[in-house]
C-alpha cells in the first residue's frame, strides 16, 4: 500500500510530503527522512507561513503501487509549484 507522510503545522500548512510504499519503508524511516531534510538546511524547520512547529502525519492513500499513484503525484506537484510561485511573487 502507498502512504503519504506530511510535515504540517497546527494550522495544517504543509511543509513537505513524502510518498512511500509500506512494503519497502516504515513510518519511522519517513520521519527520519523528513528530519534529515530539515537538519541539512534544505528546508526551514518552522512553517513558512505562520512560523509554527511542524509535526509528521501519516495517511494511507487509495493507491496500491507507486506507478499507479505517479500521475496524481505529478499533477499535485505541478499544482504546489504553481502555488509556491504565486506566494513568492
């Protein structure tokens, strides 16, 4: 099954989202992966909109495989890139 781990603030602003397969990874590994991105300085550790603390949340998706999920993930990615561009301009 395909899962989504999101790092959200208390207002539910999204910082990062990681999609993963539970036959390959665990929730703990995905939390470590997200924490690694914050520690590396690639991503701000606090919410970029409200400066709130970020916490991981795990949800099971409707998809069975990454291949099945990929078209939707790419669509969502394009949507988020467009939103980010609007916020930065």
